[in-house]
C-alpha cells in the first residue's frame, strides 16, 4: 500500500515548511485567516461536531496515533517527547493500533532482530492502510533503503518538528526531515529539552544528556544515526530535572550513547554535571546513571566514586566490556584493553561498597577464537556480574565488521548459550536475605502481582501491591531472592517517605508544556491527556481559541476600517 496519495516524493519537509514559517504551536494560536462560522442558535451543535470529528477527516490535529518504540532509553525518551507534542497539539495517542489513523514507528538499529520487527510493523501498517511516519536510528542511518521508499521520516535530532511531519503525512505527502541541529555551525545535542512529553512512567524522567559518541566501533550502526558527540549545556539539563521534580517525578535516568563522554565537546565533564544535579534532587528521590564506556571514566574515577556514594544517586553503573580478549577489542576499535576495564571495576568496587556493575558482552565477533571466548568466560566467573547483557553478534550493513570474515552462526549461537549458562550458575542476591533495606517504589511488575522497587544499589525488590507505596520510599525486610530480584516485606512501624515535591501527573498526561502554551489554554499542563475524554476537552479549548481569534480579528478589522476612513477623510479635506 502506498503511504501517500501523491506520486511525488519530497526529499525533505523543508520543501513544504521553511524555517521562517510558524511552528505548529505558533500556528495553533495564530490562525488569523481561519474564521469559524458561528451561529448562536447552533453553538452547542457546533461544539459537538468539533468534539467528534469524522474518522476519515484529513484535517490535521484530530486523528488517532499509535506509537511503538524499540531500543534504548534514549530512544524511549525521544518517543515520549514525540507523543507529548502530538497530544499537546490535539492528536489522540491511542494504545489500540487498529483504531489509529497513523502509526509512528520509532526504530532501533543495534541488532538485526530489532530492525526486522520494525520492517514487519511497516508492512503490517501498509496492509491495514495506515498512514506511516518513521523515526529512530534505522531511517536516520539508511533513509534510502528500499522498504522505506515513499514513507515519511523524521530524524533523531528533529523530533521537535514531529507535528509538522505528521500533519503533512495526514494530508497525503511523503516528507523527510533528517537534518542536524546546529548553532553558529556547531552541532547541538538535539531537540530542546523543554518540549511537551508523555512519560511512559509518570514517576520516571529520562533525560538525554548528549547524543552521539566519540568512538568508531566497527560493529556499531548507531553511530551512523546519532553521529559524533554533541552535549546539552549543564544549565539546560538542571532546568529539565527541576521541572521533572515539580511534576511529581521521583526518579531520573540520565541517558545517551555514552554518558561518560558527556561535555568533552563543550568544555565540561560528567562529574561537573552530576554535582549540579544532586543539588536539585529532593530528599528521597534518586538519580540513575546511564551507560559509560571505560575510556571516558578512567580519568574521573575518584570523582565518580564520590558521586556514586551520594545518598540520592544509585550506586549503579553500566560499563560495557564486550570481550575479555584484547585482540578482539582491537578489532572492535574499543579504545581500551581488558586491564583498563578491570581497573575501573576494581576501583569502584573498593570505593563504593556494594555497587552494582552491569556489563555487555558480544559473542562471536569476527575473528574471535575459542581462547578469546574462554577469556570472556573467565571474566564473568571472576566478577559474577549481577546484571549481564549477552548479545550474539549480528553484522549490521554498512559497518566495517560486516565486511570481516564471519564466524559460523552455530558457533555464535553455542557461545551465547555457554556464556548464559555461566551467568545463570550463580545467584547474586542470596546473601542479602534478612537485610533491612530502603527501596523506592516506581512501577508494577510484568505479571501485575507486585510493585517493583529499587534499593540503594538499583537492585530490583518486589513488594506487595499497596497503592499507598507507589512513588514512595519505604523500608522492607528481604525474605526471598531470585536470579534477578529480591522480595521485601514492608516494615510495619517504618515511615513511608514521599520524595515527590508535588503530585505526579496521571498516566498519559502531558508534561513540560511551554509557559505561553499553558497560559493561552488557561490550564495546568496536566489538563491535556491522550485519553479520549480529555482529547474532547482539548477540542473544546481549540474551539474557544478559534472564537478568541475571531473576536480579535473582528477588532482588528474595525481598527483597520477606522484607520482607512480617517485617511479617506484627510484626503478629501486636503483636496477641498
């Protein structure tokens, strides 16, 4: 099914919307050429029609949109921002794909299976005659792939213009916006951080502190999409954190392709950012650091240890090793050796007692020998990482590793199984049974039987589903442990602490609306939701704004008319 009703493909949305044009939010409040026809006796009927537009309408801003995001927390943050902007503009974000008029698919390019799911979703959308907008790293890295032809694409740095891309797609155009954000020729971290957002979890704010990285790993496709390192200024990140806490968030995740490299492009560093952030974290709220590669944390080990000991920072760090063979790391161009990785791990384990260190391992990278693999097995056996992400190598098109001599698929699969067996041979939490811990409750378990909390070391603790616990810091006694979790019984006489400085937004409510937008709506940011009921309220607000514009236009016309009349009178008086 073609995704557009026109045959021509515009290379870029800039062919339709220039930078000088008003942005959607501005147009929303400045449509002076739109004069709704209002009859007093039919006002109620008109409002009802506005609230219930026809499902096949091509007027942008009233359709239902279904979103799906694959991949990392950075991608999830981008998805939350896109959903927020669309909902703030009046689109209804639905969880029912079949009911949606348009599918917004936010892709991940790290592994072949993730791209396969993305491709299959595109095919399904076409079969169901849905409009399609593509986002994320796959189309950004390779926009000219055959299965992307004729489809609208929004780039990873252009998510602040998702409304424009969706509008044009609804109208039947296929448009592409893949440019980079720059200021005076310098690449920026991406779209502004103060955009509207719908958090997947209202208690957790995901903040991308930079985009891209400084590495050139031979297996990585993400670099093709996210590019070189570009960091957000510290003050912008701190402001975003403050706003999040004001909206009831109790946990912040910092994310990027490499958090350890933060600031190297703007003359600062990760510890400098973290010390500023901990100043604004309310008591009981927590900060979680994202993934950092070994080279960029080595020079900050002392400061990082101090920060990870801070009571409002989880003693948790994700440091990918990928292989315990120096020869394999060289072929990967990882820019460190196994000794560097061990130095980081050993130092942090000594200086931050109990710290949780997660790592990644790739099995079956081109050229990996049996001896190389056994070195990796020994590393896992030595450190017994409580969190270990084991990945079978997939050659990504366009990467140097894809051109190397590949290891047979059955060998890669067997090594993945062998390493998984080693990982599952130990239980990292058995010794914690009987401990009393403070945990922060933030979500519901997948089986809906428990609430999920995390302790000081970001270890998962399951607690009873008591609604009064959600978003709170509570004290529990650990009575059971599994491979990936512990179970805790709340202490009966312990105080339940509320870290949020305000009531959290409800699930689906829009966060971070600009001040001008809130003032014009006359509502709190939480007044806009993706639910149909609030969507109808928003439609009513849009009608009210149209009426307001109508009155303003009438006043302007009267003023212009009087001015013209005065000029005519002056002209005639002068010629008498």
